[in-house]
C-alpha cells in the first residue's frame, strides 16, 4: 500500500516534440491532444499529484480540476521567469525577444517570460499569478535544453530574485529555481528561494547553506537518462545530448552531498516531449542511489511537504471512524459502513509513510 505518487517536476505543456513545437510546425489542436494524453497517462502511472514547473497556463489546470480531461491534481507556476537571453528562451537567434510570447497558447501553454531587470520581473510575476500560478519558478543558471546559454552561466541577481520572492510571499507561496551551478544556487538561497530544481553541481558548502535555510532539493535523473539515450524522441538535436554528458555523475554526487547535509530531497522526473510514459523511471533511478523506501518517501511524504500539501497528500493515515446508517459509530466487523476495508493483521506499514 502506498499513497498516490507525486512528481514534483513535470512539463505537461511540453508533451509534443520540442523543436517542432517551438517552430510552429505543430497545430494548437495537436499540442492540446498531446498535453491531454500525457495528463491521463500520468494519472494511470499512479501519480495523483504533479507540480508543473513551466509550460502550461491556468486554463489547463482548471480543465483538469473540473474533470473535463483526465489527469492528476496540478500545481503550476505558469510561465517560467527567465532573464533575457537566458535559459527558457527557445526562439531563433534572429527572433526579437518581444515576439517570444507569440509561442504561448492562452489557456493552454505558457512557456516562459523574459525580464531585463527587476521592474520587468515584478510585472511578469504579477502577470503569472494573474494567469493562475500557485508558485513561481525562476531560471537562475543556464540549462541543458537550449542553445543560448551554458550550465556554468549564472542568471538573475540576488536583488532580482528577491523581487520574485517578495511577490510570492505576498500571496502566501514560494519561489523555486532551475539551477545547476553553485553560484546561481547560492544567489537564490540568499534571496529567499525555498526549493532548487536539478542542483547538478551542489557541493558540501552549498548543501550546508541549503540545509541551514531549509531549502529543498528536487533532483531530476529521468530526464538526464532520456536525453542521453533518446534525444531524438524528445524532438531535440544531438547537440543537446552533448550538453548532458557528465550531468548524471555530478547530480549523483550532489544528491550525496545534500543527503549528508540534511537537505530535504524530493523527487521529479522533468521529462519532456512525447516520451513521458517513463515517469516511474525516476523512482527506479533513485532507488539505485538510495534505498527503495527512501525513494518512495521522497515521491510521497517529502514531495507533499515541498508542494505545501502536507496532510492532504503523500501519506497514509487512519481515517475517522465512520458512522453507521443510524448515526452511531460502527463497531461490527461484519456490518461495517467503512469505505476502507479492515487492514490485514499481517500488514506492516512503514512509519515513514
């Protein structure tokens, strides 16, 4: 028995081949069909809650919540907040930045928003909240998927990140950051971010700082495997595979450093493109680096804490004793109104869950 699984790093809005989607080679109808299919497959895989860290608009969250499309509970940051010319911009080099928003499909896809300074970032995060975001995500370093930056690039200043943190706090929520290198991670922690995605190069001192500030980490091993072994299946060129070489080994070292420092560590797949049926791979990959139980707890209890859903998801807890049809507590084992059958006496439930 296990709680519903939680994937803390998904991109439902990137369910079509990536490069064709970004270059207007796929119709809005097909993009929507791909997103809806991925949402249903995610639920069928046992993931009852996901945190979408960039790519969908509030309309999709509402549509799934209304039951018009099968899918898990979705928490979304809406469009990712990016520095002009930084990670998250996938237009051609000749394409003016201001045209990038034409890649959005209002109510369905909202890929990323570009900011050149703190004032522009403040306006963009307010727009993201207006469009239904429940938290914020900033890219504070370069990334693997993209040709305009490097993993070693540091993006956004501490002061700029703090603007997003302030706007999130004003709404009772938080900022998470896409970050690979230590300088970007430390800037985000200093500014008040609450979570780090990827964390590829986290070293001992950075992990210690994260633990002291109670900043969580969500490693993403499944996407690394995907890009190493099926780059074309994601709709990306071979240059992307070259950029991901060595990332798995460094992310493994970062995971160990974070565990040693006592950082809360969640679990996210980060799968992109149409091959998102491998969501469970993240559990298998983590179980090879930790115990299977630690991987399962990361995908349930810890992820629920990171997403702000403690008590609502990620745990198995005793239900309130149901009442009988006449309003009194049911005691009979043979005539019970309980919706949950009695637990076999031989079943031992791990305390961590």
